C-alpha cells in the first residue's frame, strides 16, 4: 500500500505540481485548499505525511500545524512546511508549532520527492 500525503495550499497550480511530482513517485496525495479544509480531511483520514503552506485564507499553516499536533493521531506524523517564507524567525515559529522540516517555494520537484522519501520512505 502506498503512503498517503495531505498537500495543503491555497494555490491550485502549486498543488497540481506537488500532486504530479509525488504521485509519479508512487504516493497517494490528497489536496486541501487551506488549513481549515486540511483539518477537515485530517479528521477523516490519518496521513503518513502532511505538506502545508503558511499563508492561506481561513487558517494559516502555523495554526493548522498547532491544531493537528493536538490530535492524538497526528502527534508523530511528519509535517513539512512548503512556503515562500524563508526567514529564520518563521522557521523557528514553524518548529515551535510542530513542523519537522521546511522547503522554500518555488521548489524543485525532484528535491521535494527526495525529502519526502527521506522522511516517510
């Protein structure tokens, strides 16, 4: 059974790139349009990895991560930020919220796949 990934981003074109890259590597990818949508999907299914943007309507990435980390089923699930935010301060906030890693947009699809393989196999 392939590993499942939740990709949370308000940009449809970015989600398409993530889905295309990760599905080509054999992963099952579910899309969410923002943190609120991601939370609703995470309550219905436990994913092996969560990728999230920071700047989104309704619920931003840090709020989404903090909320996920309060759920028993997501205490240990790897969460990667995939965002244009690259400051040390924002990365520190991401780690404090519960993010395990950080990828900066625009991203290299091959690099994304390598990181995901390293994190969840």
